[in-house]
C-alpha cells in the first residue's frame, strides 16, 4: 500500500513543503520527495531519502556540494512526522 503525506520545513527563513511518497523494500524504506521548487532541488543530491533498519535517515548520493543545512531540515521534518504518527512501514 502506498503512503503519501506532506512535510513542512524551514530553509533560509522561508517555510517550504514537500509531498512525500513511501516505498518499502526488505532492505530499507524509501521516501521520495515531490513538489520541491527548482532552487531547492538544485541544492539536494536528489529526491530520495532512505531509512535503514537501524533507524538512520539519509539522502542517497549526498556529498559536500549539497546543502547540509537543507538536507538536515528536511530529514528533521520527516523524522518528526514519523515520530508523531508512530507509523510502521
């Protein structure tokens, strides 16, 4: 069953949002970000965040040229949503 939800996060003193779709595999859970504006997308390594079985959220293919501040804001918002909803995927 597909799950879709919204997250909200701050970047450069502006409130942004993203639509998140969820895909589960036996190895990890994948969160795909949608509805991001072009400027934000250019600061990210892509639109895929992975959740390892150990509970670590991370952007796939992240490196030093991407905005750590933006990635952290999005991951914190996603983590807050997951904790608030106590959802099992």
